[in-house]
C-alpha cells in the first residue's frame, strides 16, 4: 500500500552536518549505588564511553550505551571505539545531510550503539548551535515524561519487596522486576500479593526457551503489563509461538535492532510492545521510525535504559517527547544509580512521579568538568 504521509524523520534527515574541529572519546567509571543483576550478569560499576565533539566553540557530548562486556549486547565499549574511530567518523563530512550519513552508516553491519553515539552527538551539536533543546529539534514540544524503575535481581524476596516498596513510595508509575529461571513465579506472586494494583512487569533478558512455555504461562495469573524478552536475545519467531499461547503481552528488547526487525516481529505477532533503546537500534532517527511504525500498528512503545549517566539519560528523556511512546519507560532518578553523576541537573521525579524534560540548548544537562575529571579512566583524541 503506497503511503503519501512524509516519513516521521524527513526533516531530521535533511539537516546539514556542521564542520567539526575536534572529536574525543572519554571513558568514565561511576560506582553503582546498588549492584544491578540480570539473568546474565551483575554490574557493580557503570563504565561509559562518552563522545565529545567540538565545532566552532560549541561542545556537544553523547554517550555510548555499551558496557565493557558483551553480556547485554555483542557490542562493547572496545568494539564501539573501533567502529567509531575506524569506520564511522571517516564518513562524517561537513554539509552532508544527516539522512545521507545514515545511508553511509548502513554499509557497516550492526554496531547500532556505535552508530547511535555518533548520530546522537551530531544531533545534540546541531540543537546547541541552533540554541534549541533536543526535543524541539526532534520537532516535539516539551512534556513531562512518565517514570519507571527497573529493579535488578535481589538475593531475597524481602529485599525485593523493600525495593518495590521504596519505588511505590517514591511515586514511580510502574515497576519492572528482573526474573530468571527459578527466580520468577513465586517472586512475582510475592510482589503482586503485597501490591495488588501496582503497574508491574518482568524482564527475563532471554533466560527461557519454548520448553518453558507451560512454566511461563503461570505468569498470566498476575495481571502483568508485559513480560520482556522471555526467549533468546536473538529470537523473533519463537516469541510469536509464545505470544499465541500467553495472555500477557510480550515485549521485545534485545531482538530488535531496527525498524525492519520491529516490523517483522509485529507482522508475525511476536510482541505487542516494543522496548526502544536508542543505542541498540542505532540512534534517535531509527527510534522515531520504530515508534511511528509500532504505534500505527497498535503496538505499545517505551524507552528502555542502559543505566546511563546523565548524558544518555537525557537523550532518552528527550526521545520520549516523540508521539508513539505510550508507556512509562526505564527512566528513573539519578540517585537510583549514582551518588554523584557527571552532569547537572540530576534527574528527579516531581510530586506526581513525572520527569521534566531538561531546558536549554541541546540536552539541557551540563557536564561538570571537575566531576568528569575525577571519573575519567581513559581519554583519546580521534580528530
Ligand atoms: O534489559 O532492559 C534491560 C540494564 C542493563 C542492561 C539491560 C537492561 C537494563 C535495565 C535497566 O533493565 C534500565 C535502566 O534502569 O536504565
Ligand atoms: Mg530488557
């Protein structure tokens, strides 16, 4: 069916890239306030690689959402550094349209987190040069963003219940709990019995197979908003089989690397909800395409998180002003992760549990030089 509506990203694709004077990679290490455990790994520190672009006296920052390890994605900070330095940056030229740059980037297979780091930095730089907030460059008015907390695996059910209780008291709009094989149905039951009306969901990070289908169906008893990535990180097809057998909506995270994956998954009924992580899908433009496609097919969309510093967190907040983002995401307060972030202001919930979109040109979150310096473990000038 031919469509005459313009692509939701047409205006962004037409933006011309400014000349760039310098590009640096700065890696920071921030201890996490609470270790973050998934079915795959437990992280105790956040090691983030930041990209800094300087252009005619304006400095823009972006964050690569990869980890030092490949326990969420095959991408690591080291592969992202390699792909950015040796393949992506050489494609960036002044005057080139952003859409042209994306087309050039497509020759590089995968490596969405590396691509997102570069594309986001350029968009943030353009917004700063225009003196507008990133959301305005995306063409969207500011709005308050709903909040959601992702609670890692806990050692005891009491620990978990205390964490959920704190989230409820704080005013979060929904709570996600991590599950894994053997730490699932009874743990969900405990939370649900204590909080009967809480918007609640689970995330398995791919810990199950179709052999667990009958076991997973027990989750249907708890009125969950969704179960996120129950099957393999690379599967789409088997999720369709599972979704046909479950009442609870399935949400895909790891399996979705772009709008083509999302369209394929939606077309076979593999999910009713998509977690859009702008890093995993290669940046803000592809995120907007996914949100647009999913929403126009009646599929829910929300913004995931990667325990980002204030830079990546701000990107996720601006992205959620885009229409199509219909559900609370994994966007929670800075204090949930770090005693002190490298940016100001910190993300906090307002009295209704919402998050304000930061004001000011670009991200509206400023890197604090002294904090950056204390946290830096590596720095390298690429250009
Ligand atoms: O699966 O959504 C996930 C964090 C790291 C890796 C994978 C995931 C997560 C989260 C945390 O759930 C989201 C956040 O609070 O930023
Ligand atoms: Mg997930």
